[in-house]
């Protein structure tokens, strides 16, 4: 069979280049260091990585120093170095001397999207960092991106920041194609894959695609043109996320990518990632998000192993439950058999024929033990959060009367006007709306951090408020342990409480053992958030104001939080992008838009209806921008 037209073209180019090299030995086609696609791992918190050799070397040195002091990993790459798939055997990972993963298998197949599960503090984020920084040598042709920080503040706007990174990848792909084309033994599979990636990027559409992705993540046309130095940290985080979505690396690692996103952006990202056609590994606290995206689940178990399941999160839950039921049946049957054999051996006495039978029976047990006994399923202790009981206050305890507000104080800049509503201790309100619409501003008006430009906000004289914000954990003293922090913070107010009392208080929010006495900087983000919730509980509030409380929490923790909110005797006002939490706790939905608050519940609009409308809008926008990957498998249900 004659070679394809594209292959004939490549062969002709190869012959021409060889001929040209033969006439002028000074023209070398060897690839410069760092130009091969994936030679180094870009971190989105770094601007211009790979663009300057000196800065790359400095960052690599810093990373190595960090690895030496904090993280240690070992393993053996067993997949073919030319393959698209990644397989590592005997992978072991430790952090600050604590073993997180031991002797596990990493198996990542091209085209699959993996949801990484594990308890808070189990090592999910550390695992992603280990892979991203290539603690185990992963082939250089595999480029890896981990969204771990914000885009660096600079004079570059969001669109140009993204396009710059895309052009760098195009240059690397072209260099790799050139290297593969002139090789004596051409790897047609690798060459076709490189051409496929280059075609998928399509430089002629860079600006329009970058704009479409930024729009999906909530940027207006004006914001896209703003220098990143004029953006808040949350918006720069979105720029970093947009960058990796545009570049579409071979291996994309996303650690809680929905943090800092509003509900609309979460739904858009969900739709976009559901057709990602390379390798995706993602952690998320949202069941809806994982269900829509994942084709497989990686479960980091309490035994420090990685167990793989086909299907999305809901399928994983069902399969795992079925497996555990079957394993317990097999375990009980085996234990009954062993008990029966041991009973016979014990009753054999000294009769010669019975002694021979007893020895034969003992050999059966020995063979069972040598082959490995069926393990009993360890049921983890149920996680439970608990907010303190408080004295009821008669309504209304918070009342807005014809309130208007703008940060400038000018009427033409009003973010809100004519706001009139009440909140009492029976309230269970979820505030919905796009980023920038004023959700956090509303919470700050409730707390009194901001004052209205017009109208009045009345509060009960005895009212106590407690607010959780998505930045609360960042304000904890990182060099102090949770117990030391509580003793310092509440020691004077509660002099009767001893060490055991503080342990019990932290234990109410799932912090136990070494987590109570380790420096807070060594705790995972999820465990730090539990410290904050425990602190809020000590303040005995009448109203809880929760601004994105699910960030960094695992699903078990979110369920525990939802139950604690339902059992809490006070009122709750919540801002969240987690549809599942909202569906569990909210009795009223308020949408912030057009300078006012719209009560969706009074219009019989549920959170399910609200999401369906967002999904419809997101799919239409992605389809119009031609951002869907046609070769990607759909998430399984």
C-alpha cells in the first residue's frame, strides 16, 4: 500500500533536510535543551516558565530543595517511554516524614479522565505535585501542567498571557516534529500524534478561542483586556486555569479547580472538561462535577494504595459498596471455616488417627494464610461536625430597609438599591449569582464591615454573627498547632477548659491524633478549614455566614457539614458553588442580579432547575466556539 499524502510529504521534507545538512555541516537540527515538548513542567503560578533558561534553572533548584526537605517519592516507570500512557509501579510517597502512599500502582491511560478521591489529609495534593514535578522520570514528550497558583501580576492582559503560552507549546511541537522527521528510524505513531496536537491547537484561532474560554470562566470583554496586575487573586487564578485549558497538555492535573468560580463558571468548566481527550486527573469536592467529567476513579485508600474503578463517582460508590458486601460475605465464610477447623484440631486429643487428621487440617489453614487471608472491611468512624447550641432570639434579628450601596458612594455606581428583606434564626438561604454581582458584598453589609449608602440595616442587640470566608484558613498561624492556637485564642474566655477539652472541641470537627498537635502548616487545606469551623463553633453565633465553605473539603466532610447546618439551631446564609450542598441545606434561593435580590424559591425555581438552565447556556457557548473535543469519551453514568 502506498504511503498517505501526509506521510509522503514528511518523507520528502526529511530527504530535503538531510540533503541540506550534507551541503552545510554548520546547520544543526538538534533540538535545543528545553524545547522538546514537556521537557519541563509548567506551573501556573510562574509566569514565562521555559521562556528563559536562567529562570527555569532557578525554579528547578528551588523545587529540588523543596523536595529534599518536604516530599520524598520513589517508583519505577514501566510503560514504554514512547507511549502515550503512563504506568509506574511500586510508587511510594511521603511528606514531612509521614507515609502517604506505599507500593501503589499509577496507571494513567491516554483519553481517560480520572477523579482522584481520598480523605482530607490523605495526600491527594502532594501526589499531584509529585507527578507534576516529575519525582519519577516521566518521558519528556509528555507535557504536564498543574494549576497550583495564580497567574503572575504583570502588564500582560489575560488574552495575551494565554496566547503566549500557546505559542510556546506550538514552538515545542514544531521542534519535536522536526526532530522526529529527520530521525533515521521515524516513529510514525509519535509523529502523527505530534501533528494531531499541533492541528488541534490551530494558531489561526488563538485569539477567538482564548476569548471564548475566558468568557466561559466569567470574564467580560473589558476584563480580558485588563493587565493581570490589576486583577484580584481569584481572577488571576482563573487566568491560570484558562491557560491550561487552552494549551491542553498531555497530562492535565487539576486540584480543586472550581474554587474561586461561581455556579455559572463551574457548569461551563464541567461541560468543557467532559470532552477532554488527553489525560486528566482531577480532585473535586463536587459530586455533580465528578459525575459529569470522570470516566474513571482513583481511590487513595486508608491502606495507602491507589484502587481504580471504571465509571464516574456515582458508579464508583455503587461498585465499591457491592465489592465490600461481597468481600465481607467471603470474609465471614472463611472465618467460619477456619473456626470449624480449629475446633476440630482442639478436640483431636492424642488419638493417632485424629492427630494425623488435625495435622492435615492445620496444613489447610497454613495454606490459607500463605495465600493471604481475606481482609475484613474496615468501616471508618463516621465523621460528624457539630455547631454549639445557642439561645433563640425573637425575629426579626436582621432587617434591611430600602438599602442601597456602592463602594464609591455614588448613586450611579450602586451595586444594590431598594433592598428590603429579613433574616432570622430559622433562615436557610443560599445566595446565587455571577462573580462580581455582589454576593460577598451582601455578606459584608450583613456583618457591618460595609455600611449602606442609603436605607437602614437593623440588628438585634444581642445578635452574634460568625463568618467563614474562603480565605479564613490562610489567616491561621501556620507555625502553631491547632491545640496551641485554641489555647491562645480562647484561654482567657474559657479558663476552665484543659487540654482534653480542646482535644474534644477539635475532635467535633474530625481533627484527631497527630493532626491536633502538628503545626498547622503541615495540615492539608481541608484540615485547616476544619480548624476554622471548630473556631466558629466556639463563638456560639446566632447566624452563620458561610462564603464558599466547601473549598478543599472532601465529600465526606461536606456531608458532615451539611448535617451540622441542618441541626444548627441558628440561621444560615451561604454562598456556594456546590450544587449538592445547596440542595441539602437551602430552603430559600436568592439570586443576586441587576442591583437587587430575586427570590427564586417564590417563583418555584429549584437548584436543579437553575443548574439545567446554566448547562444549556454553557453547552451552547462551547459548541458555538467549537471548543468540544470530538475524539473524547463521554463521562460514564
